C-alpha cells in the first residue's frame, strides 16, 4: 500500500515537470487568460469585450517582431492587435513570472481597446511594466525590472521610445 502511494506521488511529480513546457504553437486557453485579464481590467479600469488570442510560439513571436522591424531578439512576448504571442520557451502555466508576461501584454490590449491617448509609445510601456511589477508583487515575487529602469525607458524624450507595442 505504501509502495503504491509512493509511486503515485513520483508519477505525479514527473507529470508536473514534464507538463510545464509548452510546444511551439500551443494556444493558451481562456481558463488561463481570463483571470489575468480580470486583474488587468480592475487595475486599468478598462473593460475588455474580447480577449486576445494567446499563443505560445517562439517562431511566431520572432517572425512578428521581424515583420515590425523590431530589434528585440530577446523579447519574451509581444502584443499585436487582438493577439498575444509569448515564447514557448518562456511560457509555463505554473510560473508566476511567465504569467506576468501575459499581464504585461494584456495591459497593451487594454490600452488599445480603451482608445486612450498616450503621449508616446514609451508611455504605454511605463503602464505595462508598472502593472507587471505590481502583479508580481501581489503574488509574492520580485519585480521584473527596477523603477529606475522603467523611468529610463518610458520617457517620451528617450531616443529608444518606439511605438512600444512590440515589447
Ligand atoms: Zn510592452
């Protein structure tokens, strides 16, 4: 009896480890995205009628960034109108940090549907990184980036301030 229980536990552990990594092209289901979107709606005050189609794919992410001419080879995720792409090497449904990337991109979705006017693309990144950090904090994790870093990249006078949506 004890042996059976033990092997069941071991099997469970293997299943947990093996199941964490996403295949390229996996669609991230609504059960995962909806609670994150709910948090973003609450934080931004923007109601999102429809959730973006969310796909874990390094290949799609890289080609989308290349099409936009964005030099962001290390980007983990991106928002395109109505669509979120996250690297499948980064995506892990059990990781708070991986989920925080979806929170960041969902903020960009909220920004688009809100039709709010931002002074520049970099200002959109400020909101997205601030809320990503806030979400991590609420879930007991360290911030992704420092406030100083956010202040630096989100200045509209910064030469690096692009349209911001590819981040
Ligand atoms: Zn961004």
